[in-house]
C-alpha cells in the first residue's frame, strides 16, 4: 500500500471518534494490551511523562517536550487529534515520523489489527509506542486522548503524571459532575509516581488528593508553588513575571504560545519541571525558559491561538469547550478593534446553550460546518443563534467563510475562527 492508501485503510477499517463519536471508544484496556504484547511491549522501552486534562493538555505536552529538547534529549511526543497530517500525532524532536514507518507498521500488523479489531485511536497509540521504542527516545511525552482511567495511553508506567485541569467536556463519556470527571482523569495516577496538578477546585482537589494517597504518590498543586505577578498580554505575545513562592524569585517568561489560558499551563509546567529535576532529569532553568519561548519552533504546534493573517488580524484556536471559549472570548472582547467577526462551527454533542450564553451580542457571526458525521450544519447554527438575537450567516466550509469575512473587513477588525478542532483543521492557510 502507498501512504495514502494506508491512511485510508485505517480510517475505513477502524472506528474513528471524529466520524462516529463515542461509538468509536473501546472503554477497556484489553485491545491496547493485546496490541502492545504482540509488539513486544514497546511502551516499556523509554521513560515517559503522562499528561491529562480537559484543557491545556496539548499545550502542556508541547511545552514539556520543548523543554526536554532544549536540554539536549531525544524526545518523543504523542498528541491527538492531528490537524493536517496523520503523522502530527507522532513527533521526535519536533519532526514527523516517516511515511514509510506508518506503511510498514500497518502492513506488518494488518492481520493482528483485523483479529483484535481495535479502534483507530488504539492503533495510533500502539504505533506511537513502537516508533518511540525503535527510535530509542530518551523521554516520551504522552498526551491522554480522552479521560484517563480507560484511555489507551494508560498502560504506560510514567516517571511523572500531570493533570492540567477539569472542566465540563465529553460528559456523556466521563460523567456529569466535576468530581466524576476528575476521577476519570485521576485514573492516570500510578503507584509511587509523583503527580502535578495545574488547576483545581476544592471538589476536584479532594479527588486528586485521595487518588494520590491511595497510590502512595506525591502530589503537587502548582499554584501552591508559583503565582503570576505581572502579565503583558497582546494578541500576538505573552510576557509574564511569575514568582516562585518558595524562593521568592521572580521568573521572567516570554511564551511562544499566547493566550491568557496559557498562564495556568505555564505555572503547571514550571512545577512539573521542578519535580522532574528532583527525580534526576537534567534540565536547567535556562532550558525551561527557552523551552517555553521556543515551543512552536521546537515542536511545530499548530492551532493554539495561531495568527494566520494580518490587516485584518485572523486568529484560530482549537479550544472548543465552555472553559476554553470563555477565556478566549474574554480576551477578544478586551482587544482593540473596529469589528469582531466570529467564524464558528461545532459538533452535534456540544452543549450549545452554555456556548451561546457566552457569545457577545456586538460581534458578527458566520457559522460553518466541516467534514465529519459529528458536525452540526451551518443552517442549524444560524437558526439557533437567532434565539439569542445574534445576526449570522451560514457558509458551506470554513475557507469560504474566511475569504468572505476578509473581503468585508477593515484593517482594524479581528477575525476569529474556532469552536471545533476539526473546523480549524480544515483551514487551508494553517
């Protein structure tokens, strides 16, 4: 098979969350255990850091990989979903793995795949472990796909675990309350393995603390150790002064990823770096500062408050749940602009009542759809918006919407594109 045929085979042969939603989830670890046993348990061949959370786990994974790269290590990075190229899920020192590796992996294990009948995600996890093993990475940063306890990535034995935050997302799978969702995320906490928490509420803190206690694991709540004392936030830059509460040192940080939601991620990463240092990982303060600053260059992350055009400024962001959108919209409303244009699309299981309750009345709206069974149609969103008094237009795809809005905008307008990772993935200029 060619590379394109291989990818087509995976999409057609296996249940994919993007296309069919929670029906694609195999809520047990049985398949991934069988796959990895047949592959020789490659997940045991490298040291790993496991990162979960409702929001921020992708950014945090890229930050940590970038820091380790700055320290001179060979670093594997597994994240999901991809935006443009399937191989974005598997990076080694920021580079995509080869197309030939993907072809060979699928061809060599085709009989195994068809016998076990795993999900698309389970195969990608096994592939990640195999390539990181064969490439002999020093460390691998492994991002949880969904939840934690029953996520396919949860067969690793990491040197440290990290949970960014808990919010209401995928409630049909993870639970209806924050403690229920926190319990699923806390499922990555392993015996005698330190865990760092970026953000918490009192009700989720209890869940995390109890899980760590049960596993005899040290737990660190990042905000107990670091606090933000000054922020200079612009649409295309984020400069911070963060105080180390233990040493009283003020750390000046220039973040390669912008957006106010990165503040909590960075505080979490600072503490995660401390814990890794304490267990023998050789990273310096300079590695940390450069890793945060150079994250996009080092790991080639896309879609996190990414500026894809200027005059007018065009920004896209993959944050798609209530927590992420609330922070994004607050930042947009506080910016200096003539008109604010929002190009949005959502999946069918999105809680639209919560989302539309956040949308500013003064903005101009353009709803679109994307290539997924889970996508809402743009006309449905226009009808829904009218209930909130929002004036909007429907478009068949995101690129048509962007071209239309750019044509009618002034140089001092702001155009924002988001609402779904899958929508952002279809932007041609990403």
